[in-house]
C-alpha cells in the first residue's frame, strides 16, 4: 500500500507550507495528493471529487505557489476562478486568505449582492486572483472594467453545478475570451456528458484525477430515510431535536418558501434558527453563515443554492426536509457533515410522492437508504423489528394534506373539522359506485301508527312522509316518490292534486239562478 505523503513532500513554497501548518494540517487529502503535483507541473487537469474532500485547497495551494512570483497589471487579473454560487466563491476566497497570508497576493471577489466599490479599486491596481460567478464576470467585462488578456490560469469549479444552473454557455464564452491562458483546471463532483464535452473542448491533454466513484456517499456518514405524510415533517424535525440530541443541524428544503416557513416555525418554538437562500443579498447570507459557524445559530435552513458553498468543519447533522429534485444534490447535501474523518448523520424525509426521486438517489449511491422512525424514543431498532416502519400516513390523510406545507398546522386543521371531509368522501363514493336509493325510515311510522286512523289522518301522514322522502331524494340523488307504494291508505277523491278551477269562488246568486233554470 502506497504511503500517504505529507504536504512537505509536495514541493510547495515554504510560505504556503507554513500557512498549512498554521491551519492544523500535515497530510493532504487524496485529491490534494494527486492533483497538486500535476498543477505545479502546469498541466491541464480534470478533477472528479465530491464535496468535503478538500477539493478547493487542491487548486488553491498550487495556485498560490505559482502566482507568488510575478506582478499583475491594472484591470488584468493573472488568474480567474469561476464558481457557480456566491457562497462557493466566498469560500474559495477564504481559502486564499487562509493559505496565502504569508505571500503578497492581491485578490478580488466579484459576485452579486456585494458592494463593488472596493473590488473595482483593487482591479484598477491589478489583482493576482479574480474569483467570480460567470454572469457577473461577463457583465464587468462587457462594461470594460476587466481585461482578460493577462489570464494565465483558468479554473472552472463545480462544473456539474454550472451545468445544472444553466451557466455552461457563459463558461464557454469566457473560456473563448481567454486566448492567452497557459493552464486550465476543471473540477466536478460528477461527470455528465456535457461536462465531459466541455473538458474535451477547452483542456489540452489533461490529466484526469478521480479520488472516488462519482456521487458516492462518505462512509462515515450514517444516512437514514424517514417516511411520513407531508404534514408530519415539522413534527419530525422537532422529534429529532428533542429525542435524538440534534443540537446543531443544516435543514435543506427544495423550495424557498419552505425555508421561510420552517425557520419561522422553529423560531416560534424557541429554537435558534436562521435561513439562507438565493433571495438574500450577499451581506445577509454571509452574516448568517458567520453566525452559524461561530455557534450563534443552531439550525440553518437552506436551499440547494447554498449546499455546495458551505464549508463548516464540525457539522454533526444534515436534515433533508425533501428528497432533492436532482439526485446528485443528495450527495452534496449530506457532504456537509462527516468531514475531516468525523462521524455525521443525515436524515432524509420522504412521502409517497417522492418515490421516483428516491429511486434515482438510491440508484446513484448504489443501494437503498435504511429506514428510520424519527418519532421513536431511541435511535436503535426495536427488538423483533428488522426494519423501522415509517410508512406514509393513510390515503385519507394524504388526500387532505396535498402540499399543505411542512408543519403540523394543516394536520391539526384537518383533525379539527373531520365532518366536512367525511361528507366529501361520501359524496365522491356515491357518484362512483351509484348505490341504490336509501329508503327513509317510514316503516317505523307504520308500525307505530294506530290501526284506527281516519282517512284524513292517514292522508296527512302520507303527505308528510312524501315530503320527507322528496327532500331526502333531492339530497341523495334518489328519485322522489319512488317508494310511495307502501299501503298508507286509499287515495281519496283526486288525491293530492286539486285542479285550480275548482278553487275559484262562485257567487251564490249565480248558483241560485242556475238552479231555477
């Protein structure tokens, strides 16, 4: 078995090695050990590594080494790093500050939501490293604030995420503008065919480094699946916090509106929670991240836009409130925990509607996710049960739940008004099955009726029964008068109908003359 090298064996500058020691590291991760020598040799490189493997430092460290000599010119950066999200760009900038503190390098960060005055001043003086999102970089270039003729090192980070977010055309345009680049590095957690084509187009004889199979979960992360009705999700989050000692966690949601909902519900319950999503400006997002890293916030509620930009070394738990829309996002989400050899836990909530997405996730990671019930008091399997049963709620609950959100409020409302839901189900069943008309309980009236009723009383009773039956028939779709043949007595005279002409008043005088004639 080949011995794992130390950073001192990789040939990095003393200033860089000292900064690495200050950060507490002595041995590189596999992606760093394999990638750094090739980058120092100025070869193009295609790196396949999932998040949490030290991928960012794998290109930051050799870039600092190479850029330590030389000087940038005004508005002409010497290197460019493209990141898909603001969070990831900020994380990369943090790496340069951490490992480049003993080297005189200038750096600019061009992303949305940040005041650009200071960054523009830096560019005017010249920067060694420019970190940007694709759209913002093109905007500045088209306005003449950046010249790209001096870029020698070009890094495309999280290329598969660029693909998911629709940034590949911008990346291709930027790459086409960098006519004098000497080295191109492309990193991706997965390698779809579109990313492979991008690499073939812009990389020259690249060295390919893959430290693990694409989209596999880290072995020290305990991943479990919790099946439930949509309205039970918020209860499940609280159960994990109370019963399973989840004192700090990232909660991922598929939708921004759910991020706000979950945050408000947790805050209302007294938990220290904040949210982070794409609608916040960069200063707000960064303040929230800093508070979370500092321990001032216990629960961070986030969308996938933040999933690959979070770099938190001690993150014990990740909760997926929804099964991710894209299967590879599952790997990136749970990759926030279990870092640096530490144990991590990942809980994924799923409903019956998630079966297709769940199948894609399990296919990607190479096997099923173990079932777990968050509502049990202890986190182990009860005696006699091989699998923890967490099947979704009955169809009746699912019908009323729909997309009622992620809390128990909709469920409580359904329980508070059971009668309307029950009547609604009876109406649907009567239309579908078309049952026979239900007879009104008139035989009981006949049984209690004395045998000596007069004809007038019998007719009055029959009229009341007929009216009652008509009303019931109208409500239930039965034909009125269908069940009138019950022997309620003989029909007297013209029965229930009296012609209107018989009801007209006739003058007595006229009748007297008619009698005389």
